[in-house]
C-alpha cells in the first residue's frame, strides 16, 4: 500500500522526502555530538536527565 502512495507523488516531493530522511537523523546526531562536546568542556552546563 505504501508503494502506491509514493508512486502517485510528484518527483519533486519524492526527492524532498529522500533528502529530509537523510538530513533529519544527521542533524539530530550533530546536536547530540555538540552537546557531548560542551559536556566535556563544562559538565555543569548539560543535564541529560
């Protein structure tokens, strides 16, 4: 059923979904790595709980 949903979409929307599916997790990973870097420099600034 999902294949028919994507088959009816415009190619521009398909490429947008592809780009977002790659950049979304990478940006989340980047934020986590940035927070870990800040935590190493100043542990009191970041609270993980």
